[in-house]
C-alpha cells in the first residue's frame, strides 16, 4: 500500500502548493496580500496534503462497505484503496476554486464507477449504484469540512 499512499501524498502536495501560489497571486493582483490569511491557507493546505492518504483510506472504507453490500465479500480494503488512490489523480485540480467540486465528483462517481465496473465485472447500473451509495456520505462530509474550513478562514 506504499505506492498508492505515496501517489496520493504527491498529488495532494502538488495541489496544495498550487492552491497557496494561486492565493498569493490572486492577493497580489487584487492588492490585498494578507500574510495572516495566506499563512493560515498554507497551513490548511499542508495539513490536508499530509492527511490525504488517511482521508483516502476513510473514503475507501466507505466504498468497501458499499461494494460488500451489493457484491458480497469480493474485495478487501487494499484493493479499494488502490483503485481510489489512482482515481484521485484528477484531484490535481483541487486547487481551482470551482473545479475542486467537479474533480471530487468525477473521481468518486466516474473514475470509481469505471474501476468498479472493470474490476468486479458488473453491469454499469450496478457500478453506478455502488458508487452513488459510497458518494453520498463522502460528499456530505466533504461539504461539511469545506464549510468548517471556510468559517475558520473567513471568520
């Protein structure tokens, strides 16, 4: 599991760096560079990058529950983690304000749907249902975390 975890860490670190640089560039363009909020954003991005392999593990556990609910004991956490980790390559776009939600949905619905359909050789509708059941709780948690972090950053 070292390879997929390192891949997630690498993707998250690049995305975090781009997020901080974009924030600095936007602050310079608008003439409102605030080192306090920039430092807090950098801290948030760094913590997210460091915790991303663990967060992917939590999401993989949710998807594993969904897979086992609909297909039985056909998989283990390592296999689902590997599928999800490599699907997270699209999260390189997470630093772009609007594209982060689209990339999140693309990873968890489209790429994981393709992975579930291919690995478990199930019909497309079954793969969509499995991914949707896994996506809903993860998306709600994502929205809650984004709202909490926005409150932390913007008071």
